[in-house]
C-alpha cells in the first residue's frame, strides 16, 4: 500500500477517538474517492461531499461510487469552498498541502463551514519531507500548524507525528470554536498528546 493510502487509512482509524454522529461530512482532496467511500460506509446516515480542485479526480470519484453508498462530488479549492457557513459537522483531509502558507487558508475555510463543535481531522507531510522540485518550499511544522488552527478559531488542537513507509507525516485534529474561543490562545501552547484528546470542546466561560 502506498504511503498516501496508509495515511488516509490511519486518519480514518483515528475517528474511533471521537463520538460523532455527523449529518454532513466534507472530504477535502478526495482524489479517486476511496476516503469518501470509507466515510460513507462508516457514517451511512450522513450526507457526504467529496471535494477536489482537480476536475478529473472528481469525475473519477463520481464514476467509482457504489449506488448504495453514493456521495456528492464537487470541484473546488479547499481554501474557497462553495458551502454555507456552519453547514458541516466533520471536515476530513488526508492531503493538506505541506507548505506553510497553505494551512492557514485551508484551516480558516474549514472553520467557516464547520458547525461550532465540529471536527477537523487532517494529515500533512512533515517539515523535513521534500518532493522533487520543491526543495526551497517552507514546510509547516507542528507549532506552526497549532498556531494556524488557533488563529482560524479551532480549540483543543491535537497534533502528533507518525511514519508511513520512509516518510513522516503530521496528524491533527481540532474542534471548531464558538466564535471568540481562540482569542489570546497560542497554538504552540495548545498542542497535547494524542492520548489526551477529548470528545467535545472545552466549555467556554
């Protein structure tokens, strides 16, 4: 199994840490639709929307659906989603762009479309990983990702590292705040071990 599929499968397994009954799930970077199919199987009552900025991929995902586990396919950029605010309960992304400038825009848009208390679950290559031709690209590390999550309005970010094949990935989860929950919070001070994850956001005062 290639590393990308391993990362997606591990991210799916991490859903077991959360008590979720989502009504609307959005997968960003759906590729051929394997993640959307698995999410549809796991949450059969939820509406599933698979998003990819590559139109050809959305068409492959559409053609690969099974008629009893259908989902919507949308061609859009993860940083500019054509969905209403506070409309989703889970945003799932196993392929966050690794450059440090991409995460804030994606996290901000994920926060916009999530209901307060909704979950963002994502993975991204670690800062030391490089693809051919991008040796000069600035890669986001865990403190930067934590800070970007807090700035976007997420609470209780959980970040950790794991290896698949010969590559390292950062896995993250965070809950959408309720408005001003992130005021004055620094993401790098909010990162906690995976074992400390909670099933719902901390109550605000």
